[in-house]
């Protein structure tokens, strides 16, 4: 404490120096000078308070026999002036980012019908909407398909993979890029192609019935119970139909398809001139038949033995069952064992599948293509039995879309997820006024100016364009950025908080479901074009925002590859709900007493995955397989958080998984904590109270 008090003269001298510069610069607005005076007074008051605390402690020490009650006011006074933990730690969410979806299970409900195929086409049947994005890519595809309705329908039917989920998530554009989507998103894509070809088209929705075996083929489930559970867990409204023996024979589901106003032939009257006949024709692009190729028995091919691997791992390790921790697992043995398994697998493949592909090893499915020649034949375009009232729409209702809302001090911005597909969303900070900019310039940048003198305001940007702007706050201070997500047909928003450092750069990365490698390559080419021709070492704001966005795309692409492989092995299918990560070019903030920012310095780049919500199902209805997949997917996601920076930037990086590996290497105990042992384990941890509280809340 005496060492800190000895700095008072140097601190006051620095504050006097800053005051002199402000006066020399002249024309400094009064509010900026007031900021400096306020911080100067706080610093002087803090030193005064610290001096009083030191004097009281000296008096108690000299007297001896200190009572606990006498230390409480001193501790309280110290807490007021001591640096506080960052709010991202103290206001931690109680929900783990990597978690299972809690979407509500829905039963079918009767809905008011809308006459189908009677209302003549209008302009609304040819225009784009939030879900039906008629972009240059979609127009170009329609042209390549000769704007022919049969070719267009055949393309979506035969080339776009079916994914079971509910509502509009990625719209026509996302379905185009990912080559996959549910019934609603595939309908949006088909309608977009039709409208791009000047063919009026609409949505049709209603209750349909399908044989359970066709649904099993459609979803990849291997048992009727697995198919039922899979669709229920995804929030798709349904009812099961059972036979006399209680077995599931059919499912009724709420489904969406398409009706288009297409040419049906010519009409002649008494042999006179002919007129073209157009009719509304219903068609379903999302229902497919699949051919499945089963993979090999990986355990046999690798010679995998769980007991041997376990014994190799614990050789020389310390396992404390009473205190629930382990350390010094034998990583060398684990590596040798895994290398041997990998070599065994490669040798087996070379011997038995010399011309095989990855799919031959892991298994795959492909669409059994339908060679449709006409759209007039109902059995070729629509495979469901339906007797329920149908709804017909030129545009989806808002409640059918996945929606997002972003809030910060001074703004609230709403957008639907299909609207933001393939777009870069960034949060940056700019000087709040001309005077703030001039002050930054006079110090040659924000890394030289006293942070408490400068106010900056947040800007939310969509593909580089400002869509929302917040209120001014001090450079280096923290602001809460609130993200809210609303599922289709639900009313309760799910909220994610993230504390942002004023002055850092952020990519607010929204991931709809899967990364399109074609889209990633296109953005990489755009980034290359962006930086070409710039002077060496020149970094623009647009480059920073795009680099962070691309890093997010690579991160998610890698995790999905790992998840797919683990899913093939575990026989688990998975669907990601819209997820969110924050990638940042960070700053380090130096603060004085009371948390006042003094200086900011450039820091590292990082990723904080805030929301990964998953629906996953065992195709054999095996809960243990689902548990194993979830654990492995979470571990691989964490490992990718450090590996993506090491791969892209060539810098040493860290993640939770890497910290655990380092702890094991250094002999630091790694505890297993659950709700049954938490009361016994928490007291054993050398951690602050706030960290223990966060652990308790998570468990």
C-alpha cells in the first residue's frame, strides 16, 4: 500500500501535464476539460482515502490484538477504490452456450382455411419478400434453367437436401447457398426461382399425412419412435397414428409447399384461334426419397479397445475419487494409441476400399432423383395425403420467421434471420463528436490519447452500412450488448448478453445453420480483391470487419465437419438453431481507481461463442449415443476456438480445452463437478467467489 501511495506525486504530475496540453491545444470544448477535472479530483480523493486506510491499518497493527469487526469497514473502503472484475465475469449468464434446444413440442391445431387456387395471380405473386430473396445468384440460376417451370422444380426437388426444422430460418438465399433446407425454406427458394422466371407462385400450408416408413427414409431415422421423437424435438406440429397393435403407422404433420400459376396447354373454341391456359398447380419440393450407403464398422477396422485406451491414459495419472479430480493423464500414451488406431483404419481402407471415398467409410445418403417431365401430374409433384384446410399466402407471416433484436444504450434494431443471411454484421465505435475526433487526432490515435477524455458511440453495421447508432460513452468503458432471438410461432424471446469494450472492433456473427463452402470461397475472393493494391501494412476498417467475419465462417465450417464425422460414428443427426459468436479485435484497458479508463492499447483477436443451440437425435433412439455426441461436439467446438487462430494467423492461442490440457501437463487438478458433488468440490477450488458462483449457477 505504501508503494501505491508513493506514486501519488507521479500521477498528479501526469494529470498536470495532460491539463497543460489541453490548454495549449486551445479551443478545447468545455465538456472535455470537465472530464479531465473530474478524473483529477477522483484520483486525488482516492489517494486521500487510501492514505486514511493506511493510517488506520498502521494504528491497528501497532496496537495489536485486531478484531474482525475492526477490519470490515477497512475492507469496504478498499473495495470502493480497488479495480473491479470485468462485467463479463461478474454478470455471467446462467445458461451454457453449447446446449440442447428447448423448443416447445407442438400438436396439430385446426386453422381457418383460405381458398386455394381461386384468387387470380397479382403483383404480390411476383415480388421479392424477406424470405423470397430474388438476388442476382437466383436470377442467374433461373436463367440457366431456361426459366422453365419443370426444370426449376426438378432442380429444387433433386438437388436441395431436406433438413427437418420449423419455420423460415434462412429463406431462399440461404437455401441456395447451403443446398439444403426444410419445407418452408425450400418453398421460399422454389418461389424465388419461379418469380425470377416471371411465373407467379405462392406458399400453401396445411396438415398432411405420410406413411411412417416414408418419413423414416425422409429423415434418416431407423425406427418409427426415432422419427417421431426427432420431429417432435424440432417443434414440428404433428400427431401420430397407430395401428391396432399400438405401433406407429403414419404421422400427420403441419407442412408447407408451393402452388405456381403455370401453362397447361391451349384452349380452342370451335376450331378457331387458341388461347393459352394457365392454372394454379400445387407441388412439394421438399419431400425426397433417399438412397442410404452404410459405412464400415469403424471399431473393427481400427482395432479399437476402450479398456486398453483407458488403461493407457491413466498409466502414471493421479485419480482422486474422494475429491473428484484427476491430473497427469498420460498424454503420450493416448497419442500413441490414437495414432495406432488411425494407422489401422488407413491400412484397412487401402486393403478393402482402394478407390473408396470418405462416404464409403462413414456412410452417406443421396437423393433418389425424380425425372419429372410434367407438372400437371399430381403424383409426380405432391406425395402427401391431405384433407385439412389449406392456407395460401403470397408472403409468410412475420410470426413464421426466426427473428432477432439487438439492443445497446441508445438503439434497438430488429431484423429477421432470412434477411441477414450471408451478410456481415459488425459493431464498431466511432468518435462521438467532431471535438472527440480532433482530440484523438491531436494525440495521433486512440492508443495515445487519455481514454477518459474521449467519448465514442457504437455503430451497428450491416455489410458496412450503419443501421443503428447508440449513445456516447467513455473510451475504454464497458457497454452491454443485448441479443434477443425469437423462434417461429413462439412469443418468449431468448436473450444473450455480451459486454463490449468501447473502442474495440466486433463481428456479431450470426450463423443460421451450416456454412456454405461456396459462399466462404466467394467471400475469400472478395477479401483478396479488397486488399489487393493497398500499400503494404495499410489496414482499413472494412478489412478488419471482413477478416473477423471470415474467421467466424472458418470456425463454424471446421466445427461442422467434426460434428458430421462424430454424428456418423454415433449415428446421431443434428440440426443447429441460429447461433451467435462474437469475434473481436480487442483492446486492453488501463484503469485508475474507481474503474476510470486511463489508456487503451491494442490487444489480441478472439472469439466468444455465446449461443450454440442444437437439436440432435439418435437415428436408433439411443440416448447414450446422443450424450456421447453432445460431449464430443462441445469439446471439438472449444478446441477449434484456439486452433482457428493458430491456423489462420499463426499465433499461439488458447481455449478452454487447451487450458485443461495445460493443467494436466502441469499437474494441476482437473475436477469433475455435478449437482451431486458441487457442495464438496467448490470449497476445494482456489478461485474467487464470483467464479465459484458462476460454476454453481451453471451446474
